[in-house]
C-alpha cells in the first residue's frame, strides 16, 4: 500500500497540489483455519501510532523520483509473527 501513497505524494508535488489522503479498500479478504492463531495474536496487540512518509526532494519531473527521495518517520512495528501458513 505504501507505494500508492508514495505515488499520490509524487503526483501531488509535480502538479502543485496537496495530497489529502490515501484510502484503500480490500475485497474478498479471508482467513484460513490454519491462520487463526496468528490472527488472534495480531488482534491481541496494542495499537501503535502510524508512521509518516515524507518527500525529501522537490522535483517537477514525475520520473525523476528515486527511493532515496522518501523518508519513513516514526516507524516502530510490532515484532514479526513467524510461521504463518500461506495457501498455495
């Protein structure tokens, strides 16, 4: 999802507009039986503050942006959950 937020920020900068918000809709989301334990672990965690992403360079060329032009601020994720089964 972060790549779409980055694209929003880039297009806004190039067009001289202010980015407002990125909204993502998920359809057909589901949890398999063997993933329930991992999902319960996720739901039991305390919510944490969202990080913010900043553009560190100004340009008027959409194709001039590079990964190094972005800074992720206050990213403090929960520890990963190992061994979540994936449907094949």
